[in-house]
C-alpha cells in the first residue's frame, strides 16, 4: 500500500515538473525579446552622436525652430516638418507647423512655408500646433501633430501652461502632396488623454512617431500623468496605439511600454524596433516593438527632440535600414534652432 502511494506521488511530481517546463518554454516563445541576436543588431550598441550646423532652418534671429519630424525623401528631395515660433518665444506651446526641403541629405535646407496653422476657435488645437511627424502611405501624406487650446476658464482666453487643465491631444492632417494643402481629418483629435488619473497619459500626450508593421499602423507617443503635477516632464513614459488605417480609429496598448522616454525617437532595425530614451540616456530594442531591452546606457551628447531620415516612412519603401542621420534641436541663450546630426 505504501509503495503504491509513493509511486503515485512520484508520478504526480513528474507530471507537475513536465507541465512547469512546458509552460516556461511557452512563455519564452511569447517573449522573443529575451534573446537578442547580436549579429542582427551590429553597431546599434556602439552609437555615438556628432553634429553639423545647417543653413535655411538653422540659427536665426527672427524665428525659433524646434521639435522636428522624421525626414522622408520624395523624388530627389528631402522633407522635414517642425514647430516654428516668433522670437523670443522658444516654447512649442506657442507654435505653428512649417516645413523645409533639402537636396543634399540635410546639410542645406530651404524653408517652404507654413504646413499647418491653428485650429478654429474652441477646437483642441486653437492655441498651438507643434511636434509634427509624417507618414507617406498609399499616395497620401499624413501629418500627425500635437494640439493644445487656451487654458479652460482663463478670463483672458490665454494659455497658462499649468499642470492641471492644459491637456493636449494628437491630431492629423492629410494631403495628396508633401507640399500640401494639409486638411484636418473629421475625427480630430485622433488620440486623447486617458480619463483615469493614475494612468501614465492622463494629462499630456505628445510626440507621435509612426510605424507600419504587419499591416498595422503604429503610433508611438509619450504621456504624462496628471497625478505627477510639475514633476511630470521628468516622469514621461512612452506607449503605442494601433490602427488599421493611418486615420484610425486608434486603440491604445494597455499601459506604457518604456519609461524615462521624454522625447520619442524610434526606428526600424532588422526585424525589430530601436528607441532612444532621452531621460535615461539609453537605447533599447524590441523585436515586437513593445517589450524593450537595454542595448546601451550612459549615452552622452544625445540629440534633443530628434527626427531621423527614415526610408520606411516613405510610400512603398520596404527598406528596414535607417541611414543614421537626422535633424534635432539645439538651444543656446534663449534661442532654439535646428541642426543636423549623425549617429554611428
């Protein structure tokens, strides 16, 4: 009787062990980011940044420029969009969106004009439009941007820049040409803050960065929680929302996917996605675009509010490699302008 009992117990333990091992293997299959193919990610973990001053949208005594988009190439011409303010204003919360073109990989630019002005009175983007980004898709150009309206209840109809009621949202304007005319979509804004105070994006959402992957449109964005108040900028986190088409509707991923990521910069690398997190000064990789692992930390001299030349954002371009140059912001003595950078 005792031998049968011991035999039964041993069998039961063996079965439990087998189930445990099977479950572990299953979990590993669901999270391929745990193992990173170093050959596929060559040079990503050795990135250093260098900078070059540019003409056309560089240092300027009349205008401040900042928070530029990623860059696309149409024909033989490179395009970039950015926030522009009249001096001495340096904050993007008082901006409109302008664009410029280049023929020489971003060393010299020509400002072409305003791409998007303020929204109509009473709309979510009637005070400022800023931090644009671009996606060329099936013959159209999609300009994503952040919008904010005057502070609710302000007796002078002004924007205060407070930490309680000055919420933002992400809007979209569409054109048949990179030169415009960009028209706002009817379902603006396409992405709004969470109505749950504890959520990471319950106060501000900003910095759209686009991705087309597995026949889905991914919109990476940063968020700030209303419960963090004035400390919010230093506690910014990043997440993603998905849609079947560039105009949405977008469905948010539940929760954030990367913290300490105040400025959103992502790009394709091999089969996955790389992201530069500015607060932690680190570079991360996620094969699935969600579960990030650190590739390199303690970065120095990182670009501010950067955008890269990304061929994958161009209509029909199936390339996965990013050449490694872009445009970023430089601030000096109360003035903001754009510079070219390279990462190698």
